[in-house]
């Protein structure tokens, strides 16, 4: 590589390769203690340009139905404390003429305040995950007649239901963007020091609280969790406002867990006969729900694990419920694609 970059030509027997008279850029990935950079001594002979974080590089779409505009609109009203006073239409079926796209500077300031400074992650990729998951839920919030301002004022004296729900959806979306980075950070520490292995984030360490709109009852919200005893008070109050029963998924029979999954995942209500002899558990339900929210937000899903951990069964359940979902998983160095 050094010969090719410095002389512009390299040969191997009868094969000759030359570089055109143009600029060549090499991106060196980050690694623990810059091990990768130090392993390539010839890099010191080239011009180095360290990448510096700059929020102004974020491109903001002016399409009012784009995820970045949807999230920014809600953050804008949330910051002005007007979320409980005014309905926000962010779907093509709504009164979109009343919505004006926010300018790029306003969107950048809002996302910088409520994402980058909130969770201290300087990555446009994780911002995209956050926005796509949150925007998908906010579309459903805007389309729900139950959560319209006038209807809530008529049904309840609680004047903060919409802002409470938005705050919960915000926290759930943070989790999607931060869990993988926390785990990755712990793994990088473990590479440098074996004693740090106990810092790795374990699946059982989280309650995996998910609050999102149901498919078969799009007007209603649902909550999934591991332990009902540690649900935050604001979530409990919100669920009570919808007369939602606080259930214990740990003791729920497999048939009812499957019925819960169907109400979350399927838009149709007809019965599917004899699709698989599978005993669903709360662990399976939570994992499939996480896959569900990601695929609905057009976020790629990679399912990986040891042999026998039910990767294929997760995908099979998904194939039964959906017909337009692309899920990729790696098993024994082979990439399987289910359509």
C-alpha cells in the first residue's frame, strides 16, 4: 500500500496497477489505544486530517413527513410547553397545511439539546436510530383520536397526558440508541483489560420497558416489561388513564403471551391456524417486540447467537406475522436472508 500511494504504481508478475492523478482518501477506523493506526507506520508519511464533530454537518430535510421533521416538530412544541394544548399532524391524512417545516438551525439546536447533549453520543448513525424509532411512534400518536387535545380535556382532568406520553416515548427511543453503545464501550474496555468483563451489559440487567401503540388497536398504547414492580410512576399513571391492566408477564401462560404478541404485531384479526408448535415466553416476547419496533422504523436487524438459542424460530414467527420484512442473521459464518 505504501508503494502504491507514494509511487502511484505497483506490479505483481504480469499484473500492473496504477493510480489515476487524483486524491486518494484512506479512512482509519477507531480502535482501543489507536492500535490500528499504530500498526500502519506508513500512515505517518501521509497527511492526516482528524475528523472533528460538528452539528452543522447534519442535513435536515424540509419534508414535513420525514423522521427528522416529525421529531423536531414534537420537540419544538414540547420545549414551548404547548404539547398538551395543540394537536400536531404529521401524516398525509392529517391537516398538514397547518404544519410548517422547521428551519435547519432550529432542528439542529433541538436535536443537539435533546439527543447529543442528553446522552453524550456524538454519532449521526445513533441519531438516525433514535429519530426513526421515535418518529414511527409519534405518527401513531398524531393519528390517535384518543390522544387528541379536545378528547383528553373531555375525558380526564389530567392536563399533562400528551407530554407525559411523549416523554416516555422519548426515553424508550433513547434506549434503542444507547444500549448498543454502552455494550460496545464495555467490550472495548474488556479488550484492554480482562478484569472489565463484569462491566458488560447483560440482557437480564434491564427491565426492557417498552411503551408503544398497538397494531390491532391503533388508538391504544401498550407496555411490555420484565418486572412490573419497578415500572416508573409516570408510566403507571399514563396506563391508568387508559384503564390498562398492569399484568405480570412472568406468570402469563404461553397462549396469552402469543395473543399479546399478535395484538402488537398484526394488523389483521383473523386466526392463523397451526403455524408453529412453539411455547412463547416473556423473554421471547420482549426480543420479538424489539425487532418489531426496529423493522417498523426501517432500522436493519441482525439476530446472532449460539446454536440453539431460537434465532430461526424468531424469524419464523416474524414470517408468519409479516410478508414484507427483511431480517438478516448470521449463523456459523453464513448469512441467511428471509423475505
